[in-house]
């Protein structure tokens, strides 16, 4: 009973596979001859002594399980209107290195830098003007500091002179720090402008 059920299930699966692959007229004609024919026996299919499936024998012809055999042999298989087997060498040569799919990648938006360029140019002009002013002030402070007395008179006049020169010295140091910072900012703005104008 088990053998009969087994044979019946093989016939049914053979019919289903036969119908699935029998779209072309030639194959259909060949496979339609098999419909209703008796399976005389079922034999095991082995590859390198490894069991890969069973093959029904119909009219002296064994029908091996194509997918199982193809998988064991390392062949590619595609079932559409017919069964197509592909050798491993063909599979390897048909595989191209995958490149990133850019078909749906949105194009980078075009950025209008006109306003930013205008602002940078204005800042650069302002800094150049202010740096020139601060350079002039620096020269004036240095000239004034050269006339600084080595000692001060006693009393109010001496205290007033000392306060004057101390104030000049503080202004000089502050001016120098601002000047260095402005020169760095100027170099940074000029670099940004050059990048935007490429």
C-alpha cells in the first residue's frame, strides 16, 4: 500500500512538473504522451554516492528530479516556458560586480551661493579696512611708547603721565590681540570665498 501511494504521489508530482514545464508545443506533445502511462518502477538518484532524489521510470525512461540534480551539480536552473540549466562557469562570468543603484538617487540640489559670496566679500572688505586702521593705531601706539619716560615725576603730574602711558600700553595690547584675530578671520573668509567660487 505504501509503495502504491509512493508511486501515485510521484506520478502526480511528475504530472504537475510536466504541466508546469510544458508550455512550448513540442515539449507539450512529448509530455502529453506520458499522461496516464504507468510508472514501471522508481529508482534512487545518487550523485557521488549521495542520495539526491527518486526518478520514476516510464516506458524504460527514467525521469530524474531536475532541480535536485542541478543543485548537486552546481548548475543554475530557471523554469519559465522551458527548463534552462546553466554551467557554473557561465554563472560566474554572467555575474558582474554590483554597482550602487543610482537610478533612484535624487540629484544633488543646485545651491545658489550668490548671497553667501556677497556677504563674504562684504566681510572681507570690512576686515581689510579695519585691519588697516588697527595697523595704523598699532604704529601710533608704538611711536607713543617710544617717548615713554623711564621714570615719572613725583606728584600729580607724574601720576597722570604714568596713567596715560599705562592706558596706551593696555590699548596697544588689546589692539594687537584684536588685530591677530581679525587677520585669522580674514584668512578664513578668503578661503571660504575661494571654495565657493570654484
